[in-house]
C-alpha cells in the first residue's frame, strides 16, 4: 500500500520534492516488501533497512544536495538569518506570502546553521539545510525517550520494537515530511517526549520539553492541558503545577523578546495569517470542513471558529471528566484534540494530520515499556516456594 501511495506522486501535479521522494520511496517499499516475504532469518530487519534507504536516506540526501525543498524550509532559514541580525524572525512589512513567517520564534533555531555557515561551498550548503537539523531534533527526541528515568527503554527497546520504530520512520507519515520539509517533526518529537516524561512522573523535564514545543508553533499549546492532567493523575497536584509553571515560564522566556520587539508582525504572521485573516491568503487550503465553511464568507469563517472552540472545549471537559492515566491514553487525547483543531480550523492541510497520527503510533510503540508487571505473575512468583539450596555431599559419602 505504501509503495502504491508513493508511486502516485511522480504522475500528479505534485511539487518537485514530492515527486523525487515518490520515485525513490516506491522502489524502496517494493524491495522491502520482497525482503519481508523472504524466508531469511533476518528478513524483517533487512526489509526495514531497505524501506529506510529508499524512503528516507536516498531521497533526503538527493534533495539536500540539490537544494530542492518545500517553501517552509526557506522560511525557516530566513527566520534564522533575521534572528541573528535583528533578534526577531519577522519582517516588519512583508510584500509576498513567501516573506511571511508563520512560526513562533523558537523555530528560527533550525535556521541558524544556514545563517552562520552561509552557502559558499557544498559542505556549508548541506550542513546549513534546516531539514537536517529538524530530522536531528526529531530523532534526538526519540532517542531521549528511550530511557527517560533510567529504567526500561521507552522506544527501541529490543530488536522487534526497534524494527517497528524503524518501519514507522520509513512510513510515508514520517519519511515524506522528513525529506521534503521537516518543520513539523521537531514539534512532534518534543510533544511525544513531553508525554513520555509526564508518564514517568518527571514534571521539570516534561515542562522543559513542552516549553520548547510551545515556542515552535502555537498548535502545541493544547498539549499543556494534556500533560498537566496526566501528571496530576500519576504524580499528584504538586507535580502537575510544577510542570505547568516550567512550561508556561519557559515559553514566555523564549517568545517574549520577539513579542516585545515586533508585536504587530508576530500577531499578523503567526496568528492571523494561518487562520486566513492576514494580508495574504494562506497556501494551507485543503478542502477540510473548517476551510469549506470559511470559504462561504465571514459568516462561514465565524462558524468554523465557533465549531473549533466548541471542539476544543469538549476535549478539555473530557480531560476533567476522564483524565488520561498513561502514555497511550494521553497521546490519544492530544491526537483527538489536534485532529479537531486541524479539521475545523479555517485553513489547514491534510498533511497536518500526520502529527496526531505519529503521536498515537509512537505512544503505542513505547507503551509496552511502561507497563508494570502483571499482578497475576507477581502473585505467582511470590507464592512459589523457593527451592532449598543443595546440601553438599560429605566426604565420606563418596
């Protein structure tokens, strides 16, 4: 199925990065399917490696070397340059939609390598590509989630789970954005890491990861409520308050300088533009319910916003009535909230739905590492009488 889906891109009016990815990924998926059907002992591992090579490594290297990317990559790199020059990533008076920066100031971090290294030479051109650092941040979050409290591995523990994580990274939900854009992957990784830390009762670590996520995009802000309720259930009210204070305080520290230096451009480009109320029409125009309503005129736009607020309120009430109790339930609740937001927002893309899907899948891949020992097995092990130590034979009994 993944191969068929990837094969569609070269034959439709898709952007060039998507067509390049589709050709390479289709071949990789087909080779992976053949390896998975083989009778070799390590057929599954070989299949995952082939899928990763065809859907991630080859197209990523090719697109980075040729400088072919979605427009978001250039926006992030420009924001890094502007941050280095004027401390704020926003142009005061953008003249085209390409000059708009619809991200919070934290996203400019991934554009700083380009601002520092420039483009003089192939090596600085590669190391300055924002996609490289977005991928590093995402994979780094998965690595950090492996042992969040010095205990069992959360992600990648064991060969079978490692193969599952590798297969998911090679899937279109992760591989395509990683190669062509990558800007949503750091947000996804940080949100997942936040929930992992919250499930492990680490409020300060969860708050720091959440602050980093909330400084990238305001779509991460609903995760504050989910992480706090999860911590309140697992660690108590004090842990939940501590995480909330760290998250809110860290976000304010990261966003406040740009908010003070360019409040108008920040509001116009970060909040008004993505919702269709800015001076330029947003390119996020997939025919989702909220977008279809907004296209009906001002009344439709307000109706979409009203439905969006009602959906958000419903998810918030569900957190109070039935708070999440573990990593999987928290990820599911956040995924539902994000799906409601993306579907009912006045502007959006189908690709945005990859974020909640990725959160839900990663939580399930990691959920087994957080399960406690079953009570039945514990009772059996305790009630089983210990075997007496063997008595050494006397020398005369030979």
